[in-house]
C-alpha cells in the first residue's frame, strides 16, 4: 500500500518523464490501476517533482511518442497526422507508471532577484 489518500500530492514517473498531481482516491478505480484524465498544462500552482527537481510536468510527461507507418502518409483527408494515433495498438495514452506520495512538497519559489 502506498498510503495515498484524497488530496495528497503524488509524483508519477516512468522512464519517459515525471509529473506531480493531486490524488483523488475512488472505489470505482480497481486497486493497482491509475486513471488520469486530460488536464490543462501544469505551469502554475504545481510543485516541483522530487525525481527531476523541475516543475511538476504536464499530463503527457509520462507518455511516449510512437511513430506509426500511417503517419508517413500525407495529404489525404482520411489519413492525416494524429499524434500517437492510427494503428492497431492503443499506445497513445496507455503507460506503466510508478506512483508515490511526495515526502516534501517543494514549490521551487525563491526570493525575487533584483538586478541593479
């Protein structure tokens, strides 16, 4: 058990990247599964990630980029480019990740440096 409860800051990471988010625990999501809906780009009000030391990342930080042969086809209305789409596998958002409760929520905000 990770000991995560509602509203905890969590860090989600894999080999592709890292992101931080608030946890919402629900009995409707099976144990061992995580579900993250599309979200707005996280550039403010998000703490830094403990793994990377950078601002918490966006919702696609842990998603890999997969190029498929149909992406090479161009100009036809029915076969246009779609990021990580087209093909027989659903790799556009399905990832294995590790999740842990953040021990130290660091907002990466220091004193303002005034230049003379």
